[in-house]
């Protein structure tokens, strides 16, 4: 089963034109460019130092562009871009989570509420 999937994936990769390959490589790089920041936010427990404006415009831009892409005729879907925006929404969501709910603030609210 896995071997069949690997062979099918390799067949698709080998059939890409140079332009399509560039599109996929760029899309994968952009999709995962937020991973280092998401990882840092998880490790540090906060997303201090990143402006709210940047995060919310970035997230909304990704979300609205993804909505635009998936509302195209299915045969015209641009899969590299759909993958890019979908992955970025997940990673930006992590960064925003730690911006809104830093670990220290969350821990303090839990401690405070448990005293009641």
C-alpha cells in the first residue's frame, strides 16, 4: 500500500514541468515559513515582539485568499497555493494563540481561579 503511494507520488513529481516544480517548491517554503515562529512561541510560551496588526492581517489575508481559491471551479484549483494557505493558517493560529493566551497569563488565571 505504502509502496504504491510512493510510486504514485514519484510519478507525479517526475511529470511536473520546471514551472510547476518551482510553484510547488515555493509554496512549500512559504507554507512552512511560520514553523520557526510557531515553535519559538510554543517553547517560550508567548508571542511577544510580534505586532497584533501583523498577525491579524497575515491570518486574515491567508484565510480570505484560501476562501477565494476554494471557491473557484474545482478543476481550476491551484493545489500548491491551497496547501500553502492551509498550512500557514495552522501555524499562524499557533502564534496567535500564544499572543492572546501566553503561558504565564494562562497559568496565573488557572491559579487565581482555583483559589475561589
